[in-house]
């Protein structure tokens, strides 16, 4: 059934009442839901893009404490912003947030606008984010669609198509707008998000607990998990990478990644991908030689595994002493102690290497490195 036809088949007032009653009993409580400050709401919405609520719950208040207003955020350096964002991933969001704060200061005197049309002109904000900021900060009746509500609306309507494409996407937006109440739009939107997150889950949805089950075509079918159409996922790719710890007088060489690379602007130890058929030790030796490492590598000191999108990466970390004439400090390369690295932004996996260096057990590894 199309969203438009489904809308004609249900009692709109009863639908809203059941949903809001459920929300009054079961709605989730998060720090970002206890504020109407447009800036604080904006920060939360950007953080929540492609990130779990659990991850954001651990970082949201600390970020606001460090950058309490758009003006403070705009005045900070990109390095400071990336360091505060570290661990949340998708760092383009942090750079867009930073640039948008500078626009807010320049064009809006530091006051975050609440008009969705104006908000959508800011870097990194689309229709959902702009509507969410307006709705959650000012209780403005704006429809929203995000992952949980897209799935929920698709199941309610019994739509099997791809909700990321037209015409279904447009129908879902019209549905969200048509059912939005004028009195409690904020709670209504939050209720839909919560229902999708805790009841109408991607797998094994709890239909008997759903307050909207009588209006849900997918629930009536007995196969709700088949709605909407599953998007094909890319195949998982296994990769092998190496990193080298080049040490010179108690400092280690680190590099800043380029602007057009993954983790742009983040710092890292020299790291390279191991090509298929290439020996890991040989790849590490070649990488070390490129940056002034002495002949021969110490034993492998660390192995880390992490995932990025559809890539599964095994990172082997080696260490060696650097030649005295190796690379000098520059804007994008420097020699730093683990203490000095604490103020610089690293990706999560590279931060684990920094943490390893600060551990007292590194004393044994360092002795072996210096002895070669």
C-alpha cells in the first residue's frame, strides 16, 4: 500500500492519542532532550548522525562544557574540535559543525537560527537535521525522518519499496507531516523515534507491545521484518595495515593526515596498507625506512583490529629507533611525547597506540627498540 492510501484508511486522532500515551509512559530520557537551547539541540543532532545514543550520551555534555556556545566553538581551532570529537567517528561532521558555527557568528551574531530554511544553508545540515532543531528547540511542527522513523512509517504503510528513493521517500515525508499534531509536535516526533528504536526494531520487532499495531500493515502480515525492502550491503573486505613507532630521544614521529583523506586533519603514526601478497614485516621495514628508521625492526609490539564501514582491518604495530638525521618538525609532521599527544586528535585505533605508549609496560618494549 502507498503511504497516501494508508493515510486515508486510519483514524488520525486515535493514532496520535495512542502514540503520545505510550510516549508518556515509555519515552526515553537523554540530556539533550532536557534543553530547548537551539545550539545544544544542534550539537546533539549532529552527534547523533550515524552514531548510537550510547556513544553520544558519554560525550555530549563534555563537548558542551568545552564549547558552550556557537561563538566559543567558532573561535576554537579545528585541532581542538577534532580532539573533543575523538571517538565519535565520521569526523566530517565535526568539521562541518565547526564551519557552521563560524557562519552563525558571521551571519547571525552567534545566535543559532531556528528557521529550517535558514538552517539548511549551514554546512552539514539537511532536511531532517534542520527540522529536528526547529522542532526540538521551539516545538515547531516540523516533520522528521531518520532511520528509525523511516522503518516505522514503512512498516505502518506496508511499503516494500526502497524508502531512500522516490516516490516512496516523498510519500513518507507527506505521511509524517499529515499526522503531526499542532499541540505536541516535539513529543510526537520523539515518540516515533523511540518506538522505532526500542519496539519496531530492524530484527525481531515487538509488535504485541506496539501501541500502533492495529494500524500497522506489516504487523498484520505476520512478517514485519520484511518491511521495508532491505538494502544490499557491500561485501566485507579484509585488509592488513602496518604502523611504525619511530623513536628519537623519547619522542615519536607522528603525521597529520591530508584534507582529502579518511580522518582528514587527524594525527597518526606512519601507517600504510599491506598489499596482497606482501610480507607484513617487509612492509613495516619499508615504511620505517621512508621516514628515517634504522635498519632492522624491533619485534612486533602490538596488533589491533578495527572496522571502518565495510572494511575489517588488522593493524600490526612495529617499533624502531630513528636516525638522528630523520624528518624534522613541520606543519604536518612532528616528534612528540605521549603526553604531548594527549592534546592532539587521533582516530580511535591510533589513540590505542598512544595509550599503549603511556602504559608502564612500554618500558620493556622500549628497551628492546633502543638496543637495535
